[in-house]
C-alpha cells in the first residue's frame, strides 16, 4: 500500500481510535443507500470491522466507481467481524416516509449483527432506535469514518444489485443504469410508461397524474 493511502486510511480511522482509547472494542459503522431515488428500497448496512482492518480504497461509496465498490464489498464482508443489512421497500416508504423507513432499516440492520456493538457511528441520523447501544451521529460520516465508509459500500452495492435484478422485470425504465434515481432518462420513461410497482408514489407524483 502506498504511503499516501496508508495516511488517508489512518485519518479515516481517527474517530474509531478515539473510541477505542475509551475502551470501546466493537465499533459499528452504519450508513444507508437509496434515500433519494424515485424507485426501489432504502438499504441500511451495519458493520463491525476488525481493529487492524486497512482495506485499500475504502471511502464514501459515492467517491468509488461501481466496479471498485463490488470488489471492496467482497473484501469488507469477508473481513468484517459481523455485518447486517436492513431493507425497507418502496411500499413502506410511501406509508411511513423515507426518514422513518431509513430509521426502521437501521434497527433491522442492527438485529442482523451476530455481536452487539459497544458504540455505533452513524452517518447524520438522530432519534434512532439502536437497541440500547450508545451512538454518535456524524455529519458526512461516510467521508470521516472508516466504519461508516465500509457500511456505505455494503449498503450501496446491496441496493445496486437489487435494482439490477429489477431491471430484468421492468427493462423499460433502465433501472440497471440509474438504480431508480431521478435522471432525465428515468423521468422520461415514467412519462412514457407510467409507474410500475417499484416506484415510490410519494416521490413520483410530480411526474405523473397520480
């Protein structure tokens, strides 16, 4: 590993280092993917990485290419002490709103962990049910915490795979390309074809006659 990358990762682990010095061993990072799209679920990932984990390239998932994310996903999940994923679909997003759906996904992800965290680091969210575990909410945490960055990659890759599989069912919308986000091509496809069961009705009302 190049020295510059080593230094970047060490800086990305500074928050974890502070908590470890306070005696926290199992540090869990949590992040989500899919709060903004017009279609598909929101996916929340929780992960506890080993203290000595230094996976080259781990970063905020938005700063990593799709191909690289897939590779990092395999490295992160194989190295993780434990990880969990919480998925809340578009129907429930419409019923309880995206913020509450994200919070629900977070709690679901935590229940999937095989070990209880000592502390949770979460990207921006507050007012969450962490099953009694203390947490620190960090604005833009996926760019400031190694654990949150690792969770962001798990969440993003999991969601992308879901949307690619739905593309086979509804090819006319191009989900494989835009993953449900509101691109010009996606909005045009909605106008031409109407909505499908994967769409969030509360998100697409501006583009349809609903």
